[in-house]
C-alpha cells in the first residue's frame, strides 16, 4: 500500500486515537522527566541506568550494547558512560572473556535510586493504563477492520 493510499484511509477516529496516544505518552514522559530530575539525573542517564538494570542477568552490558539500546552513536554512549562513572552511578570493568571489552555495572546506590524511580514509574503507568489501552485498542480495531475489508 502506498503512503497516499494509507493517508486516504485515515478516519477522524484514527486521528483522535493517535492524538490520544501521543498525549498519554507525552504526559508519561513529562512525569518521568520530573521524577528523574528530582533525583539529580537527566532523562538519558535514567534510560541508560534502566537499560543496564533491565538486561537479563546472564548478559553483561557493554558500551556498544548501551548505544544500541538508547539509539545513540557509540561515541555518545561512551561520553554518557564516562559521566555516569564520574558521578559514581556505574563502574566500568574489563570483560573476563575479552579484556578489550568494557562491561558497565550499576553501583549499590544506583540500585536504590532505580528501585525508587521504577516504583514511581510503574505506579504512574498503572494509573495511565486504561487511557493507553483504549487508544491502542481503537487503533488495533481499525487495523482489524481494514484487514477484514481487504479480504472481502
């Protein structure tokens, strides 16, 4: 389907659902930024720390992996890791498997900060869940209707 065909098939309900979803995401982002700022972190620092914490226990976070997770350039991830290490939030250690690779680990104080932030974030998401789910449901239902119409 071409972009033009997709544009022609948008209904007023699609625009409303997209606007509602964007608004809900924006509210969550504003909430998150305020919470993070209150603890002296930037949103990007919080995202980096959460990415490190969210990695499965059997894996080790490298600077390259962090760049991928944050959708930033490797040199930007290196600078971010340097700032986080200087502030005492993380430590860099050499990989036991490949000494050339740098592994990034959270410090104990960072674990406590993340627990506090994540608890607040989960509470906010749970409060917003009905709004988010409704916007997504409307968008998903529209897609199902388009598929049914196409198959007919």
